[in-house]
C-alpha cells in the first residue's frame, strides 16, 4: 500500500493469543507450583509445631515427675498432621517414655500412653495408661519382697519369675506367678518347685520334711506398687512381658501435671 508521497506501507497482523491447549498447561503448572508451596509450608509448619509440642510435654512431665534436669524423656506424638489436630484443641495420641525412673529400690522404665491430650497441660486427658517396666537385672533389687532367703538366680520367662537358692545344700528353684491384690500391691504365688532336679509343688514341699527349710523361700511379702504410679490411676494388671516385670495402671480425666502425685498401699 502506498500514499500519495510514494511511501510503501506494509501491514503487520496483530499477535494472536496462545492456543487454548497452551493456556491450560500454564494454568496447571501454576497450580502445581502453588500447591507445592502450600504443601511445603504445611509440612514445615507441622514439623515446627511437633518440636514445640514435644518440648512442652517433656518440660511438663519432667516437672510433674520431679525428674532431674537433663533426664531423658522421649515423646511420640503419633501419626497425622499435628496442625490439623490442634484445630480441635487436643492431640489424638501421645506416648511418653522415661527410660530411667526409680521405683523404690529398683530402676526401670515408665511408659505413659495418653489419648485426647489437650493443648493446655492443665486440662484432663481422655484416657491415660501408665506402665512400669523392670528388667531382670534391676528386679534383683526386689529380692527381699520376693522371698525370705538369699537368691542365687532370678530370671523371667513366659508368665513367671523364677528364683533360685541353695536350701540345705540342695539347689532349689521356684516359679513365682505375680498377681495384684486389693491393697495396691503385687503378690508372688509359688508354683512349680524344683529341688535337686525333681519337680514338685509348693504345697507338697510345705507338707513334707523339708518344710522348715523351704518355708522361708516360699514365703513372699509382696511389693507395694501403688506408690510408684500416679494416684489418679487404678492398677489393672501385672505380668511378665518380654522378660520384664510390667505393672499397668489406667484412668480417665487425668491431668499430665498431676502425674507426680503417687498412690499409696492400704494397710
């Protein structure tokens, strides 16, 4: 095209928009980027929230149980996003493990499993289960509560605690079955007695000529365990679990801040 001055003009078409297919690809990429950023923010935020929650629980338990500073306390906050649980005002499941706790003369592990734990440590949890665990090495400290004679052997297997001693020069082993009594303690009932390689029962031994010698070994004063566990809980079971002496107590509406208040055994 030319004008009167002889100048040639060339027309240029206006740029067309991107085809619809490319517009959709751009939108998808944008959504993926935004989604990735949101996911990263949520995951990182949840990690931070978990770290803070663990520290709060650890501090509270250390104070409630009157543990020394630096005591090892393990806190497991369970699965799921903690931020989502926090919206409800509580954490679904919390497991607290204190690997080294004094239970009278013995040392063991305290495990606390709680559900419905409020964000406010002063609030009550829905349910709480506390278990004291004492292994073979440390259970020896309870020897005076298991029998009336010095022991040469103490092992745990299956459901029993097996003790051994020399009675009148004869090696004797006794299988003790633990059970809860109504006063907050654990009783140890003698079962199979093996003397000099011959298996018999406690009643048969006590009815025979060895009764005067064997009676002290077959007599157990028991252990008060209520004063090792929180007062707001009720003793529910005692057993030998994985070669450990395990006593469990349960309760509901218990406050973590009140874990330090221990129970007592009735006379």
